[in-house]
């Protein structure tokens, strides 16, 4: 069975509505699918913007990243830390994986 396409979420800016951008999501077996946020719903982008800020300031800006492969590895590492190790105040100082699996602590 083929994996589901990865959702790429963007706002409705002109750079995300053009024909050139659209070509990344076409083809017989697209790897990505494009999802636009609702018009006048900044809270949708706020969640991902907060994640990107946390990624940059808690992880990426603390070291030197040589190239795209190193960046990919560091983002992957942070995603694991973010979801399984780093406690979140909004989740009662639990990790997202604890909340998702129903673990109390």
C-alpha cells in the first residue's frame, strides 16, 4: 500500500496560489498535497508558527548546521524531542506522545 501524501499547509498568499507552486503537487503519484488555511483564520497558522519558533530558538540556533542534510537531521531530531521528551505546559507538563497514548505520567 502506498503511503498517504504529506500535507503541506500554507496560508493563501499569492506565492502559494501560483501555477509554479502547484506543480509540486501534481503528477501520477504525488508525494505532497497542499492544504490552504481558511481565510481570516490566523490561529491555524499560529500553531505552526509557534512550532517553528520553538524549533529555531530551542534547537537550530544553538549550533552550527553545515548543509541541507544536516538541517534535515536536526529537524528530525527535534521532532522526536518535541513529541516524546520535551514536556509541554499546555499539556500539564506531559509530552504530546503521553497525551496521545493516554499515559498519565
